[in-house]
């Protein structure tokens, strides 16, 4: 660590100095002050070093949110280990792929996922040890999380740069397999600075962590609140009633949401009596009617919108009321240009690929050199999304590039090609085109337009369950329609744009 460096552990240390007796983490009945949180991070970091974990080693987590999850993040930051945050919604084959992709030495699994992880670990020689994390009983072959806690020797703390890899989050499967986006500590710190400014975070703030800690949005706002010296209230999984109770009890000030979270919170709110007046800021993706409904309940709150992705956090943003329908202006730490297919900048008002230069841009996809070279060509991060700027500098989202077609049900990323490949595994299906359609609950839903083989019949529900049995269930279609033929282009490929026009797809 250089004289001008600053890491995530540095602000954990700072908080323990400045706010030692203030709450840092609340999880169920557990409360950790900033001083206690630092001590837990120190203890786990020492234990990991004693166990042989070194700079750059991966530590996988397949678990719901918990205080131990946040402690693991802090300990990894101190010693320069990389947290492989696995989406617990993945099916076993997907978990297996992610673990083999990044070869973690240790895997931490929640009680619900220890059977799957144990079976994978039994066939993966790179996994040395498996630990339980969070609440619940340990299965055979798993060690207790607390067995890693040790007496720290601060003099032997590794020298860590902020450019050190910190977390790998696998994004949607472009060509059938998810890609691991590697974020550095600096990426997360700069992103937290954006959030601190946008949401006016300080030591008096309280983040309601209702999103999973494997998701970049849940992680980013947790780190930002930690950076500000405030309090993170961790929910194991989102529960609308518990969220309302904890907002009132802990005086929650900020949270991030994806559809249908906000609608569920408001529906539960109307069933009882809850005080939401402490909420000052929230952000996410939701229908304008839901946003208006929430702001009518909490008129002092500000709802923020923006453009971001796992690979580049905090690209643009603004309050929804400032320019309704837009994705806001570039943040103070992002330079944004729009390029055509030949990497020429397009004029104002013309759609082009959103390209970014920012200290929040990720380090690259794990082990995918060719993809990284393409993504970072000409010194810009190419997002694969199309937007246009208006005369006042606001970005308006247009659509995704064809090679990066993406559907976002409830904030998760789903590439149609992955769903299509899975559907084509069914012996009754001849052809398929998967598209995204508007959905009042989830924001966007997955629709499969299929051609069956001659003489075959297949119930829509059976096909949906077939897909859900093979890949994460949030990737399965919500709608299936059967047609005699699918439109083709001059190259005799399925014309996805025409399918969208014929079946109500989003652009």
C-alpha cells in the first residue's frame, strides 16, 4: 500500500476510530458497533492468513445475507483476498460452473446450499475447505465459520493496493455461460463516493440492505454506507413486513429496490401502520406509477434513477423528478460518450453505444482476455447498451445492442441466448426466439415464441418448468406461445426484431 493509497479496510479502521460505539451492522438480534465490526474483520483476516489464504486467492460464498457475509467482505479487503459472490438462485450446474471458473480455495455456504456445494467440492480438487456461513445447522464436511476466527497480528497485515481485486460477480450468460466481472477495491470505493454524494450519506445514515449481497447494487450501497460511517441493517432475504418494521425501528434512510419490491412494500404498508418518515433517498428500477405511489406516502423522499451495470457502477444519475424518463447526467466520476458501430462518436440526439471512462469501470472478465480486449477497445469500456444524449446532457436509454440482447426481470440480467439454448434441449421444440416484454410486477418478463417439431404437442407450463429445472428459475419464461413459423432475415436467421414487433417485445 502506497502513501497515496486508500482501501476498504482503511475506512473500516477509520470508522472504529471516529465512531467506535455507533452501530455498524444490524442483523436479526445481532448488533455490531464499528469497533466490534473492525475487530471481527481483524480476527477473520488473521484466521484466513493462518489457514494459508494469500493475496488474490478466491473465497466463494453461496449464501443469503448475514452479518458474517459482511465480515467476510471486510476481512478479504484487509488481506487482499477476492470474494466470489455466487448467485444463490443458480441451479447446481450453474454453481458448479461458477466455482470451476474461478477456482476458490475455500467455499462458504449457507445451510440451504451446503448439499449442493458439498457435492461439487467432492469432485473439485481446488476446493480445500468448506465452511458454513449465516444461521442454520452445519452439514457433514463443513467447518464452523467461527473456527476461522483468530487473534490478529496487525504488524503482519499484508500490504494491499486499492487496485487489488476485491469481488467477482458473474453477469448474465452471453454465450451460454455467465462471465465473472472482477471489481477492485478502488472500483467499489469510487462507486461509494458517487452514492455518498447522490444520497447524502453520512454517519447518521441507515441503509436497509434488502438486496442480495451477491448483487452489485446491494454490495455497493452497503459499502457506501460503511464508507460514510453509517449503519447497515442486513435482511437475510427481502420480506416486506420485516422491511417496514425495521425501517421504523432502525430509522432507515436509504435503500435500493428492483421490481416488484416497492409494490410489495406499499401493499404491506396499507395493511398496517408503519412510520416511513425517516426515508430520505431510494433508487432502483420500477414502474413510474409505483414510484409516484411511494412518494405520495413519503413526500420528503427522493427517488433516483440512472444507468449502471456490474461492469461500471454509477455511470449516470439524477432524481426521477429532474428529467422524468431519462437516465440522468454523467456522474462526477464518469466520462460518457456514444459511439456508432465503427467507434465514431455520434452527434447529440443520435443513438449510439454507451461507452465509459471512469475509476468505477471493472478490471475485466475473469479469464476472458479476448472479451476484455473487445470490451475495452480504443480506451473505452463498451457497455453494449444504446442511448442518446439530449441538448442538456441527459442520457436517454434506447435499447441493447443485438449481440448483447438482455432481459431484466426484477433487476436480474438474463440473456435470451441462454434461455433459448435450454429450451432447444427439449425434444419437442424445433425453433425458439426469447424476448423481453413489459410486465407490471417484474418490470420486464421473459417470453418464449416457439415452433414445435412436426406432430409434437407441449403444454406451456411443462416447458416453463423444464427450463426452471435446468437454469436459475428467474431465467425461465413467464409466457410461452407456439407459432407455425418464425420470421427470418436474408441470412435465414431468426429475425428477433420482427418477433418483437409481432409479440409485443421491448426495444
